[in-house]
């Protein structure tokens, strides 16, 4: 939580744009009266547990939201897709062992800071996750590897090690996301 507060304190917020103000009207919202039908659970929600074809099918369902988020927060759509692929495997109902939720695996404090009320709502999750990723990219001067390491291990860890922390999980995460991004 202090990482997020520190992150937001170091970055001046963008002025609200018409797109931000009208975001809810530009993206179809799910019917809140309809019952949530969970996707079948496969493994732990990480992409390595999903067949590639399934992940691709799931991501295409969120193409419009990904493109709107990419434009709104100036983040490459292929990076967003790669992060989603490696965070949740495209499962909007994924929950990690650490409690991260949804497509972009937002922890509750990050979701709250990014204005996400329902982390299992794909539109809110993607918009909040991309907003956070955008802040990290700006914080680390456009260095995608540092931003991705920060998304995985936290900004304080990246700053403490002045780069990608020597955590096996984080090193593999950065490599996999960067590789997936280049193959989009």
C-alpha cells in the first residue's frame, strides 16, 4: 500500500480527458443483474496452466477494452495482452494464492487506488491494471523491464535493487512477458 501511495505521489496525474470522463459510456458494461457464470478453473490461473488456444480465445473477448485502455493510458496493446496472458491466463475470475484478482491480477489495495470497485469486472480490472502499469512505466522512465518487474514484485523492490530484483519469479515473469509481447 505504501508502494502505491509513494508511486502516486511521485507522478503528477494527467488531466481528466473527455475519454476518461465518458469511459463508462464508451465500453459496454456487463449486465449486473445477470448471474456471474465462472469460467472453468484450470490450474492456478497462471498462463502456464492454460492451453494457448484457450488464452487467445479469452483475450479476444476483451479486445475492445484492451484497445481503449491502450489509447487512454498510452500503453502498447500487445504489452497489455502479454501481461494479462501471464497474470491470469485470460481468466477474469482468477485469484492468485496472494489474493490478486481478475485478468490483470490486482491486489485489493492497488485496485482501490486505481478506482476499481469490482476487480472481477473485466472492464474495471483492465482499465485499473493498465492505469497502474502506465504509472509504473512513467515512474521508471519508459523502461518496460523495470515497470514489469515492479508490476510483479513492487516498485520498492525494483528501486532497492536498482533494476530487476534477483527473485526467480520476477526474472522469469519479465522474460515471459517481454517474449509474449514481441510475438503478438
